């Protein structure tokens, strides 16, 4: 598995829906359930957090080490969480309408594919990964 993990396949699953939803919404006189203010806030926070996590994981990946600190100390897959809880919902709220189904489809794809990525990480990092996975939740941090 390459640096991008399952994300290219998640994109291949979600992009056709997003395009279809956008086409459906463009045919409506007015989109329903738009909350652009909330959407922009979610997008802004999400992009900043995504950038922080991306910089951390890029450095660790180039060094060939398992990242267990920073963003990755709270959840095993913070980038997927940020996309699924902030960026895509924010985008969907700005657009509204049928685009609101995009985060649901995203999560179905991520949950369905994440086991493959975790298997590769376990093969690569062995006990270090298993211990990390035991103490760190997958997507939602413990309170």
C-alpha cells in the first residue's frame, strides 16, 4: 500500500455520487438544507487540522516510522476522521441538497476498506502497530 492508503479507492467510490448529487441539485430551483455558514466553519477547521496531520504523517512516512504522536496519539486515522466529520460535511452543508449524502457514502467506503490498510500497517510495523491499535481508537477519540 502506498502513502495515500485507501483514499484513492474511497475517492473512486464517492466521486461519482458527488457528481450525480451536484447534477441533481443543479436541476432544482433551490437547494434544500443549505447551511453555508456552518459549512464554511467546518471546512476551515477541517482544512487546518488536515494540514497539520498531513505534515506530521508525511514526515514519519519519509522516515519509515509509525507515527503515534501528535494527531495520531488521539486516533489511528485522524485524516479520515477530519475528512468524514469536518471537510465533507462542511462542503455538503455549503452545497446542501443531495450532496448531504456524501459524508454517509464516504464513511461506508472508509469503514469497508480500512481493514486492508490496517493489515498492511500491522505487517509493516508488527508489535508496535498492534500495541498502538490496542490503545488508540480508530476514528473517534476517547473523552
